[in-house]
């Protein structure tokens, strides 16, 4: 089956792992994702309903706008994908505008522009909550029109919420399946790039997420979690059935040196 790509570039996106995730994801009526990110799992599964959450309010606002104002959004966003806009001076000007803007529609347009023109498609904010990713220097940033329309169509059966993972998981009921893709546990002290939003995801949060999964499975709600395969994650998810997955991931910032890092899928099944 053809895989559908997300319209955003996303560090740690689940596109490479889709086959493994789908193999282990239980059936159900509603898929709940507390860490929706770029939405690859949502875009490539067939549940009748979706509850999709993320702590990043810019992301959730963008998704809601793409869902409700698709044509207008695509037409306006396309105007930012011209050779004139692919320039560091314009990029930093638009990044500053994004950080000052209070207009949700304008912010949503600029978010896509910054995502596609910024370095490595990163999404990073400083402690003041300002987007601070540098210019990416791409020859011709891709305008994801096909992906935007596919997302919008699929989003008609989805609800988007800006919530913590705990609040999101509390919405699960007997018809739900929960898929969690938390910021990954660091492989080493230097690899700790989990502060993708202003609040970083600590080992205590990782352990808390596993506790929440155990609580849901005790109510007969299945939960699947993906993470790096490390001694820590094996310990956190000891109550789950664990599957090791081999995946090619770029860990260093230098894209040329990609090394294989094993990933872990932890399935909590009633």
C-alpha cells in the first residue's frame, strides 16, 4: 500500500517505522495520539475517529486551520514558496514576524514556511517561547500541496487538541486505542535533543507515561508506545510486550553519518 507523507518535516517522524507500528497497533474504533507530531500514523491508518493532541499549540492551531479552511490555506501558503522567499534575509524577517504575530491564520502560514525553509525541518523554541531555528539553505523547498489536501481530507474524522499527554490519555474509553510517540529517551547525555518544545521531557515524565499506559490497560484500553531501545526504556515498559525494530535514523547533525539505532515498540494489551 502507498504510504502517505506528512506535509511537515519532523525530527523523529514515524514514516520509516510505519509498517512495524501498523503490525502491532491493535484494532479499535478511535485512535488517540497524545504526541501527534507530524501525524504519519494518523495519515496511514484507518480508524473511524481520531483524537490527536500535542503540547505544541502552533501545531494544533495549524492542523485545525488546514482542516477547516483548506483551499484558502493552500492558496495563501503557496505564495511563500517562491525563489524570492528562499533567502536568509527574508527568512529571518518572516521568523521575527511569526514570533510577534497574534493572528492564528498568519502564524499557520508562517509555520509551514519556516518548517520547509528552516534548518533540517526542526521545530525548536527558546525559553521565551520564540521559534529560533536558523535558515536551512535548500535549493528549492518543496510545497506540499498534495500532502496538505490529503491531510485535510483525513482530518474531517479527527479532532485536534492542545493538551498534555496525561489529559489526552484521560479521554480514552473502551472503544479507543492509544498510540504514544513521546520525545525519545536520550541515547547519551549529548544526544539529548528532546527539548523540542520549551518544556523538555524528563526521565520522570517517561516513567509517568509508562504508568499511565499501565493504568489504561487495566481498564482494557490497549496502548502502543515507541521509543529508543535502551536499558531505561526496557525497564520503563517492563509491563508491556516489547518488540525491537531496526531503523535507520540520523542521530548526528551530519546527515552523512547515519547509524542504525534500534527502536522499541511496547504494547500494553488487555
